[in-house]
C-alpha cells in the first residue's frame, strides 16, 4: 500500500495518541509520603531540640545539682536525669493521663473513675480548640501573603457577638439557638477582620499595624460593653456578662462535670477541613495562594488583588471569632475582661509550626494544648514552675522560625528554596 501524500487526510484510527507522561514522584503515594515527611522533619526536630534545651534549663536551674557537679559528678548526673524524667513524665501524664490509671479505670467499670482518668485528655482537647481556630486564621493569612496579627482582637469581637445572641434569645431549641450563636461569633470576628482588609486594599495601610491597633481597641471595647446594662449581669457591679442560655451552649462529649471537652472541638476540626478545601481544592483558594506568592503575576493574570485581600481578612477574622465563641459557649458560658490567655498570639506560633497547613495547625494546636494542660500537674508533682512550659514553647517557635539552624545542628541537606517557603510576602512589603 502506498503511503499517503503530504496533503492526504490520515484516518482517525491510524492517528497515534501521544503517550501520557508518567506521574511525577510527587504524584505517587510514596512520593507524597516522602514530601510530607520532608515538611514535617524540621518541625519535629525543632520540638525535640526544644525539649532537650528545656531539660538543660531544668538541670542548671537547680542549685543542688550544680553543687553536686563540683563534688560528685556521677551523683549530679544521676540527679539531673531523675529530675528531667520526673518533670517530663508529670507533663505527659498531666496532658494525656496515666496509662495505668486509664487501664484500671476501664477495668473497674466505674463511670466516675473512668471520667477522672480521662480528665487530662479532656483538658488537652479543650485547650487546643481555640488554638485550632486562631492557627487557621493566621495560616490562611500567611497563604494569602498577609500577616494577621489581630486574631486576639477578632476573637474578642466574636465572643461579644456570640455572648449577646446566647443570652438575649430564649425559648429556642438548641438546634436553632446554638448555630445562631456560632454564626454571630463568626460575624463578629469577620467584621473586625474586614476593617484592616478594607484599609489595606483601598489605602495600602499595612495589616500588621492596623490589626495591632484593633487588638487594643477590642480590649477597651469589651471593658466598656461589660459595664452597660445590656451585658452586665443583674445584681453585679463587676464587669461580667449575663449567662449564656443552655440552648446556646456547646454540649459536652460526656455528661460528667469533670470532662469539659465539648462539641466546639468538632466545629474546629470541620473548620480545618473547610480551610483545607478552600485553599487546595477551590478556585478562590488558588487565587488566595497566587496572590500570596506573587501579587504582580496574579494581577497580570486578571485576579482582583483588593477583593482577595478583603475576603481573606474577613475569613481570617471569622475563624478567630470562633475561638472566642468556643470559650463563651463552652464551659465558661459568660464573658469577662481578659478571658483569653493569648490564644490569638499563640495562633501565630501554631500556624508557623504547622507550616500554614490545616493538618499541621491541628497537630501543633494539640501540642500546645497538651503543654498547657500538663503544666499545672507538672508543677504540683515536681515543684518545677509552669514557666518551663513557656520556655519550651518559645524554644519551639525559635527553632521552627530558624530552619537553617536546625538543619545545621542535625547535618541535614539544605533544600532548594522555590519561593513557597516564604510565609507572608506582605510582611515588610
């Protein structure tokens, strides 16, 4: 058969389809696991290094141990090991409970004994829940090139809105009242996030400066609101709000009063799933990440930078507002000045440790929640001050923020910087 000429049509059946390119190493499951392990390696080593340095702080802050080092180094070393082991054992036991106690409680079948055994885990989850919300808030801002340092003020506004809806409405069933209070908390934080977003988009005002100032505005706003007749509890002269209705409170996982963990944790996990979908599965999330990586290229591609900034800050504020909502609709059910121990600022550390990824944020929040929950039992059992936990947290943040230092300590190969490692191009711009 003669071959077709240059102008002849080739039958469709004879057209060879180009071979599909083999999936890259990142697309394969093993490649994904390796990439995940590579991203988690530096944070894990940072946490390990922080605990090692914390152990040195324990040893060298004890005068008796220092004295023994000059007279009996062996005894000093033995004492140092016992101190560190007892401190960290008490910390872990206070955060996760004693395996022996849990096993004994489960074997006994006594409900009260089982509840007491699971109190540490309940407190860890309770302490981690607001940090999940604030960590997600800061992480979403990082992904969009924004440094949302105003999560503290935004959670205050969320708490104010949620508290008002919680005590002002009565006679509603829980399935209606609780969602309304949650939405109100999100709206309050979103309103406080809209302000810096709008100012940055329209005037170029830096979000760091604006959010810092709005934090202090939120503090004083709460102080004033709690002295008004609308919020202040009847018969009280001190600044404390009315009690949130039972129908607007998060139910506890278990009815026992000792276990304070409640369904706000489920809302936090759902929020993490929603943020993950938004960032990595939606067109809007692609715009967020594109603006965060290269605003100039995103603008050239037709993306509206101002709209993206405003929308990002609204969502960031709403997520932070849910942190305050989880508090006032949880075990507290009331609002007081200074109710937050710094959840908004700790959220910055949680986002950094978590690599600005929702799963990493959840894990980092659980770590910080465990440290908070285990600090008091550690002090009661060993006499070591709670400040040690603050030192460990600060060391974790320092090592995570200096990955080159961690790689140098452990002789790790330096990875090539591609531009995605910059957590917020808006910072300093």
